[in-house]
C-alpha cells in the first residue's frame, strides 16, 4: 500500500468519524457492502479509484 493510499484512508476514516456516519449507510449510498467498506478501511482490500471517487464525493473531500 502506497503512502498516498494510506493518507487517503486516514482522511476517509477521520471524515467518517467527524460526520458520525455509519459505515453501513455510507456503503449503501456509494454502492458497496458494509463488509467490503470495512475491508478497505482496514487495508484488507485495495482502495480502487472508483470507490475512492465515490467516497470522496460523498464525504466532501478533494
């Protein structure tokens, strides 16, 4: 996992914490399962460009 991906995951986790959004809700909105989102956030699955884009759009990140 590259440093950029690690930084992106930190930003996503922090924003989820700030917004107090449930992973299940966010996953449903962006079109993935909550289990898959958890795997991504825990580094067990790669953060694809498509999922990153959807997460960043939903969370208001750039």
